[in-house]
């Protein structure tokens, strides 16, 4: 059986559209939001509260979306802590989950984020969640980086996604391949947990809204009982990796 959770990075304006679409199809989601971002506009405090009020989860993504591995450790710490504080003060609740900007991290940064959060997400693909993992490696990017890149990562991570890809390599459309992977994982014994990640601005930039809606529709129709909140899927204890 497969369990699926979604996480969306960067808190771009298009997150509001993503939130609405997720609400229509009852798809839970985690939104990792920085306070500012030099690359693009970030959601207003009011809109971040709206996402929270709509029962979506919110996680920290540093204060100003800086790639932490390029910073001195003390500066990285300020980014990590002030990004968490910003959201906690805004929402009046603990922010327990973190995501590395640009997927950039190293062992020192993992150690540091452990002090403040119960998990830290990367920007990889091809992994299923292992037992009690702190570092959360996603399975799928909701953007086509090519099926060979996904296959390569799934082999590297010795993930059960690999046989599901190999069986369906003839699928031309990336999003059809994702569906086949989910179908495949759902037939394997045990519980297999996958994180899908993406960016609403990317969905806008590459005109993927119809693909996303089609995917949500398909999930709601076939896998509504397999969808989980991000924090919930991390707690489940069954392992999936080979
Ligand atoms: Zn980001």
C-alpha cells in the first residue's frame, strides 16, 4: 500500500491558487514558506494565515531563502532560526518542519536543523521514506526532469520506485509515469510512503495547472484514503526502502 503527502516550496503568490485547487480535491499539503525571497514575491502575512486557517500545514524555509551551504554556519543559523520565529509569531504555533532552500545542505546543517525541527526536507527525487528519518527525501518532483533522472535517483537510493519505473518506461508522459509508480507501489507488500514536492510558481511558469488538476482528480477518485498530511506521513512507522 502507498501513502502520499504533498509539499510545496517558496510561498509564491500562486500558492493561493494551489491551495484552492487542493481544497477542491481534498488534497492535504505542506507549504514551506520563507519570510522574503530575492528571487520572487512571497505571500503576505494575511495570505499565510489563510493557508493556515484552511488547515494546510506550514513549514519553515529560512528567513530569506538563502542557500545555506554557501553561508558561514553562524549566518545559516540566523536564517534558520529567524525563518522559524517569523512563522511562529505570525501563526501563534510551533513550526516543526523545515525545508532546505535549493535543496542545499551538508552534515553540519543537518545537525543544526535537528536542534530546531523534527524534520528537514531536501529537493531530491527517487526516495521513499525510511523509518524515523529526520532528513526527508522526496519521491517525485511535480515537474518533469526526465524519467531517466528519476530512474537514476531511484537506483541510487535503492528505492522500490525503481522497479515501478522500469516496468513503465514506455510511458511517454511524465505525469502518467507518476500515476503508474503510485499504482505499482500500492500493489507491493507493506506500507510505502512517498512525498511529492513542487513549486506553484513552476506550475505557473510551465503551464502545469491542467496536469496538476488531472493528477488531483485521479488521486481523489482512486487513492483518497492513501493521502496524508505531511506531519502525519512522517510519523507512520512502516518502512519501504529495500
Ligand atoms: Zn525554495
